[in-house]
């Protein structure tokens, strides 16, 4: 059988930097193995390569999966995005993926918002089922779609600004407070294209260059010196964001507040993570980077649900139908 998982994990120095998504894919694989699967091909994309690129080869991911699930019946296919037919949802490539398989299981919640060959196209050529992770994600995130306890505070950040701004636009009405930090806030420095109020950082940790050891200073959000970059939210913003998060009864957090991989720019993300963990709320954290931050701070068991979806969770929350879910019968 073919299992589409979301094994798009952060890498660092050729190694898996956070294996949350790999671990999250285990229950479905174990279930299939226990129920008689003779061979499982697991496929996923990794990063956003523009074709075959050794920096995005699946080898480190496959090695980690093998450590966690040493079973010869499981193999990991090469990065689906090495093939141009993946993102164009090419039927010929989908057929290629389906060849020799008896059935298809989609467990890649994190990629379910993509109508790609491995997440959507292939389901037209094989009997298609939802995996356990996909189901669990839909259940937990579904709680944010109904009558939520208020205030509902949404915290957005991270780097995929182009993807997320549109989503945020449609989410505005659902949350009582929308906090924006990180690269996303940088984009909004001069103009807020959203038609509702958002809470932006009042101060930032400015860096003279995009470097781990760059010269830094704390400045007002709207007074960033020419040529400097805001690489984290500043102390006043941390305090305000934490206070708002602390008063929430429902929280959704997606995206770091700065370049938290570098310790000197990690304080904002850390403050948000701690506030989310401390809050007396139904709290969902989604997106590879926020989840990595939560894990590094060992806070995962203090939030209600750690979602493997970033963009996918946002689109679900927006009320959109996810193509990877819609294509599954009774999905
Ligand atoms: C994610 O990390 O959000 C998913 O794996 C999807 O990746 P993509 O945004 O590159 O499609
Ligand atoms: Mg991501």
C-alpha cells in the first residue's frame, strides 16, 4: 500500500531537527503492519525544492523513521517534489505513484491543503482511506470551528507570509484577538491589508544583518533603523502578547515570533510558548516551527493539541475544504 505522510520536517546540518511529524505518522503505519500489510511505501515531500536536489533528499528522514519503526516492510520513497508532476497534480505522475499498490492511505494532514499528485491525484486511482493522524487532527481542530469558549486568541507568525495572509484575512472574524509577530508582522509594518484590527509588536530586537551573531538593539516597531532587520519581538511585545494569551479560553498558535533557531532571537517565541502552555484554555499549536519550539521547551504536554499542520490547520480553521480530505470517500 501507499501511505502519504507529512514527513516535511525541519533539517539542520543534514539531520532531522524535529521528528514530531515522523512520530505522528507511526500509529497509522503500525496499525497497517499489525493488520497484515505486506509492504508499505511511505511518500512525502520535504521542503520546497525546484526539482531533484540532494539537500532535500529523504535519506535523513527515512533513517529516522527506521530508527523509530525498524520493519523491513516499510520503505520511504524519494521526495515527491523532485518530480514536477507532484505540485501540478499531474495524472500521469499520480498513476505512477499508484502503480503496483492495492490501496492508498492519506495520513498527511499537514499537506492536506495541497491538491498535489501524492495528496489528491493518486486517490483517483486507488481505493483511498484516511489515516489515524488525519482523523485525529480533524477531530481536534474541529473543536475550533464550532462554538468556542471566548476569548479566542489567534497568534500568527512565521515565514510563509504569502500563504498565510490570505488565510488570516478570512479568520479575522472568528477570533476575538489576532496577534501577529515574526516575519508576518514585518510584512505589515507599513500597512495592514487586513480589514480588522490586529495586535502587532510594539518593539523588536533589531539586527544589523541576518546572522546569528549580528549586532543587535531593541527598537520601537515603527523605528527600525534603515538596513536593520527585526529578528524577534522585543520585551514590551512579549509582555503584552503573554498577557493577552493568558486571558484566552481558546488559543490557536501558528508560527514563531522570530528567528528562534538562533538563541539570541528566541525570546519572543519562548514567551509565547510559555504563555500558551500556562493559559487555562483549549490550546492548539500548529506548524513545524511552533511545534519545534514547544518541543524544545518541553511544553508539549501542557497544550491541548499539538497539530502537525501549519498551513493546513489555518485553512481548515478558515472553513475551507481541504483537497486531501475531500478526495477521500466519506472523508
Ligand atoms: C507544511 O510544512 O506546512 C506542509 O508540509 C506543507 O508544506 P508546503 O507549504 O511546502 O506545501
Ligand atoms: Mg511548515
